[in-house]
C-alpha cells in the first residue's frame, strides 16, 4: 500500500469512527486531494474535525446533536443528515433528534423544525 493510499485510508477511518460512514463530499475531496497533492489539507481538516467531535467536553453524542441543530438552523439539509446519522452512531436516540428539531423551532423557525422532522422521518422509515 502506498503512502498516499494509507494516508487516505486513515482519513476515511476517521470519518467511519465519527460518523459511521464516509460522506460522498468527503470522498470527492479525498479524490481531488490525491490528484492534486493536497492531502495535507484534508488531513488537517479531518484532524480538527476529529478533535472537535470526539475529544470535546460535550462528548461525541452531544457534539453530533449540536451539529445537527446548528445545521438545521442554517438550513443545510445534506450536512444535517450526515450529523443526524452521526448522532445515532454515537448513541443518540430518535427522541434526542426530535428534541433538537423542537429546539430548532425556537431558534430558527418552523422551516428548521420541518427539516429536522423530515430527516428524522427518513432515518426511521421502515423499508418496504
């Protein structure tokens, strides 16, 4: 395994440990970083993200819930979905996610709440 490949895989492992998966956007950034010799940037960003999300007084579960709420308030549906899944991966419950969405109605209005509920419904929908 080449040095670049092992470094890229280490970044993917960080995403998997934090979010349970590697988001599509992260895969795109990694591909470009490899192609244009910018892996140092991705390593730095991933390291900071790992510190903030996992080595934080709030702990990974609460930190993911905070990210979910902040992203709802910003109306960022894609990243909010990633962090809702990340919160579940970190031990949050569906009730925790609903609580965040309900808080968002006070801080960011009904559109943020509706987005949160939409995401939670998607995550809890039974297949078939």
